[in-house]
């Protein structure tokens, strides 16, 4: 009971604090965010309490650059979201863009519509991507809140809170921080703090945008962005239609079909009708094996003798079930 009362007091304090202070847009909050590596504190709760824990993945603010749609007004953020630290050479850098022209309250994982030529001639437009629009960032007091499955300000999943690494993280230091993480999250109350910000910021966004859009210049800007998006989408669709109707496209498709047919003619499909996993090998001497589960299939080179066994090793008894060139392009069954 004491814990719940304590949390409620903190929540009320956070709400009052946010209401009392001037609510900042995410672009303004972004000014407090440093470039570099961040440590991820998990925000999972059980029975109303923060469980703590840390995620040993790379979270990196690579760069903050001028927003191409509104230069000098907002930013575009280049961010590594949970990269594998053992494969840093193959990590993907994502771009996050403001969710509103007048007063953003989140930054969304997006990129720009069209190819480079379109962008240079027509300008820049955010491309809506239903697969990634649920991924968002919220910047608050130098921390980064990682959001997934965003639907609206009241429906989303908070995955982690990121804290800037002032010095390189070692495994020993992470172990110590992990032990202290439940207390750290209980004191921060990240979900309560984030929700209080979103409630207040969403209200202010509506107010600011309503005033902002009354300016004829801003209204024209929004209409022009809409027309750009429609033209780019139409152009991309037309390009797709054009290349699919081209003789070169038809020729490539025909060549692909011929290649697929030639490949199929050199293969035989093997179906396992037994009740056990079997192991298929080719040639008179056992080499590599292809396993097939019961009722499963696999494809083998039809120009070699094929054998099966119930053990995947070179000493297992092998039974010949197919002779070379017997059923190229067809199917054989092991019963």
C-alpha cells in the first residue's frame, strides 16, 4: 500500500510540474540531446512496479541535421535503434522526422518520398510508412524514450529509456547499473512522466497548429506538401506501370521463366512419407545430408543417385531410392 501511495504522489507531482512549466516541442527538447552512445533502461512493469533491467544493444544518436522540408525550423535525427554490438559494420541507421510542422510531440521513423531526382526537382515530402510509423522517439530532459506500436498519445508501448553514456560502457559497470536499475526507474517513473508530457503537449500542439495554419503562407505550404506527395506517388505508380509494360521487362521475365524451367528440369523433389525424419544424400559415398521431417519435402539434383537413412551421419545404413536422371523435373516419394 505504501508503494502505491508513493507512486501516486510522484505521478501527481510530475503532472503538476509539467502543467506548471512551459511545454516544449520535441524540436526544442532535442536541443538537450547529445550525439553519441546511450544506455537503455527497460521500462517493464509487474504488479505496478518497475522491474528494471538493461538492454545490451547499441543505441546511438549519429547526427542531428537540418530538416529538409522546413530548414532552420526542425531537425532530422539519424539514430541506431538497438543495433547488434558484435556486428557494428552492418548496423542500420534510421531517420526520425517531426510529426507536426508547427509543434511536434514525437519524432517518427520515416524517410523522404521519391528518388534523388524527384527530391531535387520537386522538393521533400515525408513518406508515410504503416510498417514503421508506430516507431517513435520522445526527448525529455536529456533522455530518450523509445516507443513502439504508437496509435495515439494514449495507446503505445514504452520499451526503454535511454541515458547518454558520458564514458564508454564496460560489462562490469553495466552489471552494477543493472542492479540499481529497478530503483532508478521507480524514482524516474518514466511511463507516468511520458504520459503527462504527451497529455500536455498534445493539447498545446492542437492550439499551436490551429493558430499556425491560419497564416496564409503556412496554409499554402501544407497544400503544396500535399500536392507534392500526390504527384510523387502518382509518378512512382506510373513508372512502375511503364517499366512493367516495357519490352525489356517482358524480355527479362521471359528469361527468368526459362531459367526457372531449366533449373526445375535439373532437380527432383523428394517427399518423406515415413513417420520419421530422414536424411538424403547423393552419390555412392555419403557426404552432406539434407534432412526431411515427416510429410516434408526437399529438392535434390536429379542427375545423381539418391539415398536415404534414418541417421544423419556417414556410418548410417543408406538405402538407395532414386537412380540418376530417373525423374528430372518430377517428384519421388520415400515410403
